[in-house]
């Protein structure tokens, strides 16, 4: 029998099965499903596909956008139909007494790094996800801390001293400055055409783009330093889709940490970039066996 991992993302659902003793150096059975139709239709199609991969899994790990709070998905305003969805109930209806562990995508990615990757053996650490959005996972005693409401590490909502906007106003101040979506939006306005965040880092000779990236990386480095001052981690691991520009991102963060943090942590790139939340879902399932 195998464990099952499901990653509910904003543009796709990824599924995989593996033996409980599996590690990422071994291939696993995987499947991807586009997120077309309503959110509940996506969940139903995903669970139907999962039956074909593992009719009776030993345990199920689930990575989801947003956070799980009061048996519903919260903090998922950008994906239609997910805010308030009763995903835990739908999974209980499907899997009955089979162990099911649900966490948000960033915490799941951190679980993969803890079991197989750059956080392995780390007692206190931080996993930072730089992708379309911005969030962190906090590790204490070798485990991801979920927080009182399941929202630990939602650093995208950290305040910007230069602006009045905050969560209650519908803002995510830090995420609106340094995430992939923020850079893409601001960069597109500067160059006069649609441009992804990854492309911005390849544009040479445009002082406006250089200034945008410089400001974003300065803000990011300050946020990481503040996290380290607060938590005192041994290691900070940075992953996510923006790590294609790691050669620009990591040095800026690394330069500030020894100046700002009393006991600077080690700073390393994540082991897993592609499919990190899916690998994390498998890690959650393995832990539940």
C-alpha cells in the first residue's frame, strides 16, 4: 500500500503516490489536473483521479492554497471559490478513517525540506517561499509551527511603515512589494508590456527596472532579517518560483544578515523548487503512517 499526496494549487492540482519509505531520488506515480470549472468541481475531479492512483492509501497528505481554519479554507482571496471552502469535510467524506493531514502549500514545502532537503536536522529554521505570493514557514523543535489560527508565517501581511494599508483594508503590504505578482505588475507598467517577474531580472540597462528590483530586494532582505531577529533560526532556506534569479536574490539577503542579526543564520537555497508543495504533501502523508 502507498501514501497519497495532493497539492491544490491556483492553476493546477498535482497528485502523487509513493511507498512510505520513499525519498525524492526515486520516481513516484504523478498526475496533474487543470483547475478549470468551479472550485468544488476541481476537488471532485481531483479525488476521482486520486482513486485511480491509490484506491486505498495508507495516509493522505494535502497541500492547499490559503490556510485551514475552523474546518474551512481562509486567506485565499485570489482563487475563486476557495475562500470558505469546506475542504477538510470533503476529504473526510472521501477517506473516512484513513489519516488525512492538511496544511498550506508553504508549510508543506517546508515539511519536504525537513524530511529530505535543506532543513533536515535543523531544530530552529525558516523556509521562505518567493513565488507568485510571499509567505514563510517557521520551524521550531524540528517541526513546522502552524500558529494558533493556522496562519503562522503569513508574512505577506507585514506592515509597510510608508503606507497605511493593512489586512483589514484588503491589503497584503509586504507581498504587494516583493512577491512575483507584485514585481510582474509593477514591471509591466514600467516597460509598457506584460512581463513576468523572472524576465525582469534578465532586463539589462533599464534604470527603472534596476531601481524596482533594488527596492524589492532591499525590502525582502529587511523582512528576512527581522524574521531572524525574532526567531533566531540556525538556517534560512529560500525556495519558490522566483529562485530562478537566486544569483541576484541570495547575495542581497546574505549581505544584510551579518549586519542586522546578532547571531546570523546560515542562508541556503531550497533543495526542492519544482513541485515542492506536492513533495510536502507526500511528506505529511508519510509522517501520518
